[in-house]
């Protein structure tokens, strides 16, 4: 299995930028498709972005498309999320997630396809 630890959250003003990292340890990082999810207070956990094994396939929730960028560095065992033009509605706890797949270009929007999760990092965007 793989262990995931997020970092980089914090408080930022609307319109600002923030970068999240997710460091992985354990099994071979390049075996895992990865994703970011978030959960705001009183709301269900929602998909944010996903990336395939090699990083050649990515997708985003409509609410963040054009503002967020997901990337991975398999040599550093790290997943990233760059966030620009942040809005108050982006305020949430952000989680990275991992799931093994044999398909190099596979991504998933379904939280149930990711057995491994980090502890989460808080992102707060003030208006």
C-alpha cells in the first residue's frame, strides 16, 4: 500500500494562488493513478482533478477547469495541485488519493476507486 501526506494549504485572499503537494511513500508510486478531492463544511466530498500513471491524461471538475493544474513527479513520488484565481467557494479540506491501475492513461472521478487517502490540508480563501 501507499501512504500519502498533503502539505501546502493555508489562508489566501480571493484571486490569489496556492500550491498543494502530496508526498507518497510505500509501494511504487508510478503504479497509482492519482486525484485531488475536496470537502467543504456541510458538503459532500467532491472530485477536483485526476491524473494518470505517467501524467499524460488529466481532467478537472468544471468548477476548477482553467484555474487549477494537477501534475506529478514519479521520480520524487509527489503529486501537485497548482491553484490560481482562487475563489471563496474553493475553501475546503483538500485530499489526495491513490489507486492502483494497470492502464497507463486511466483516470477516475469516483472516490470509490481510490483506496488510499491522505489526511487532508485546509485551504481557506477569504473574500
